[in-house]
């Protein structure tokens, strides 16, 4: 009986540790971690870009207008209704710097944050629908970009 209890305790500890590791790697259970985003977070409601700094820009693209193509400073490189990939258009690489991309779907959104010199990302999603376990379809994507800053002199 002691062996059974010890085995059960060990299995429980392993399960707790595995869950902790999974939660440490993903801010949101079951979400997709975009490869170039420095961090991301779930936000209830319909977040906006806020005030754009001088020389920056914000752009909101509704789902019905969203598709692979050029949207001024932004190129949408892939889109299927659930996943979206983007890049700063080559002509604007020295002008704009990614700060925040908001992917809205269902009643909420995921905010993807970027550091200086990030200029693309892939496979961004809206939040997971808790009833279905699948991602909500994207209702719109907002790009919040700062002006590009010169790299520090070496």
C-alpha cells in the first residue's frame, strides 16, 4: 500500500510540474505563441491602439477587408480567417517599428508586443473559444507602430 501511495504521489508531482512548465511557456492555455512576438496577453473586450506617437501610425483592418496583400506600410503575408502573418513593407522598414499588434476575435483579443527592430510575425491568432476549444475567427487586426529609431552608435 505504501508503494502505491508513493507511486501516486510521484505521478501527481510529475503532473503538477509538467503543468507548471506548460503554463510558463504559454501565457494563455492552448494559445499559439507567435514566433517573433516578445510577449502577448489576452485582453477582454475590444482594445485599441491608443495615441500614436509623432511619426508612427495605427491601422485597423476589418476581417472582410483582410487578405494576403499590401495595406500601405503593412503586407499581410498569410491569412486564413484564423491565422494571420504580417511584415512591414520593404519601402517602410527604415520608417516604422512594430510596437503592438491586436488580433480581435469573439468577445476578446490577444495583444502581441514587439521590441525595437521587429518587422514581421507569423501565425497570430485571436483567443481560444472556451466552448469549442478552437480559435475564434479573426474579426479585425490593428497595427500600432512607432517611428523607427536609429540604432545606437557603436
